[in-house]
C-alpha cells in the first residue's frame, strides 16, 4: 500500500483510493491500510484526503478542454459522460444523441471503450460516495475551483448537472442554489442565471438549508429529469427534540449489536474514523465536521482492532465535542442542525436500524 502512496502518481493514488473503497470491510484490513496510506500521501502534499481525491479524478480517454471525437465512416461522433454516469454518444455535426457508436467505428476505439466501461463504473461509484461524504461534512470549494473541477472535468460535469450546489455567504448562510445546464450556465430552480465569483464559497446543498418552497421546486425539477447519483434533497432530516436539547449525548443506539466487519466497512465508507484504540480495542469512531468545528463520536464496546469473523460489537452513546480546545460535551441543542441530522442518518446506516428509543426527531 505504502509503495503506491510513495510512487505518488495520479494513477497510483487513484488505485490506492479504489482499494480503500472496495475492501473496506475485509477482515485482513486491506481497506484500512489503503485508507491510511492514502491519507499519508495527502499529508505529504499538504492536502486533505478529499482535496487529493479531487485532484486524482481519472481522465480515462478524455483530455482537458478538448472534445473526444471518433471518426465513424462519414460521421464524426463525440464521446462524453452522460447523466447516467456512463459513456454517451452524439453526432458532432447535428448534436443528435445516439444509443451507441454507429457502424464504422474503428475496432481499437470500440475495444478501448469496452475496457473503460468497468473502470468508469468504479470511478463514478467512488466519486458519488466522495461527494456524498463532502455533503455530509459541509465541504466548500471556491467558485474558481468549482468551475475547474465540475465544469472542466468530463467525469464530474454530470454531477454539476444532477446535483444542487449553493453559493454561501461568509457567515455560512445559503445565498443561492444552482445547478449547471448542459452549456455550463448556472441556473436556479426557476431557470434564472446565477452569478458565481471566483472567490465565492460553493458547497453541495443540504435540504435543511432550503426553504420549503425552494426544496419542492428543486425536487420537482430533478424528478422530471431522472434520479440524482445519490440521495441529496431526499435525505432524511433529523431534528433535536425539545426534551433532548439539554442532554449531552444521544442514547438512541446504546446496546445495538453490529457485526464487526460490516460495522468497520460501513464506517469507512461513510467517513467515520477510528478513535481511541488502546488495549487492542476500538473504543469509539469519530467523524469531523471542519466547517462547523464539531466532532461527532460514537462509543463502542467489544470492537477489536484485529477483526474476528462472526464477532459483534455494541454501539454506545453518541456525543459531540468542539473540534479544537478541551474536549467538552456539547448539549444537543448546541449542535448545528446539519451536523446533528447527518450524524443520526449515518448512525442509522451503521446500525442497520433507526434509533431504538422512539424519539428520532425525524422530519
């Protein structure tokens, strides 16, 4: 693993990140070793792991700023990535979409596209997972970086069309929501153009941030054009109940038993990281929310560092602490709404069930 990380090429780092995703739940710690090596590679480049993943998105057979054209007899076909995240074909002259390459395509092109198909599927699966995790933690790009990453990269352009991004004020409030049209123009739910300065803060929009009418307008717009690559506006929304606002922990999953391999794999995929692992046991997992300066922690019992087949661990209390300074428990009423909602949604997936105390606060 570390050999790939030290090699340092985009292809090597992409392969390493793929290993981390595909083998997240393996008892032999393949996924964890790959994830740690990738994190070390990011640190050497003074980047976060997600920033490095931004950089190593594969280009496959595409080139920056250049259409991918294929001569098929008398026709010239442009190959793109469609909204279904697979290869798409259009007549370069008429702009008409085609179901496949027409007859007359060079055999070597057909072979190359066939070989790319599996790589593309894995790459897009990884990007969907990465972007969902960035939505969860409230990641921000600059306006310039958004254009470079999402409008300038053929594999990420479909995400600009199928997901809703937002422009955020310096204090963090959502100023405008938008998506990209096929021509790259940014528009709101009504189709009006949205401006975006190079130094603007851009992030994926969470449904909690949208007014009810804006949320419904975007849902209607997207429903007419096909499902997004992951649940964005249809995400579960959890709110702190009045009786929980002064509590310093959520006890909704205390005692729930989860098979250790499944728990570890799900935690890695969802963005949780191993916390205290003294004495050969993992005592908690944590998830950092850098923008909110908050860390969520779920306590664990009987979770071994070295996974055992058929073993189970038990979940404990969920707490939140400031990211910097003394580790004091925040009252649940102090936790930012997005952080609380996404943490509870993530725990539902980790545990494989809703919270067991009947006070979900789900909206």
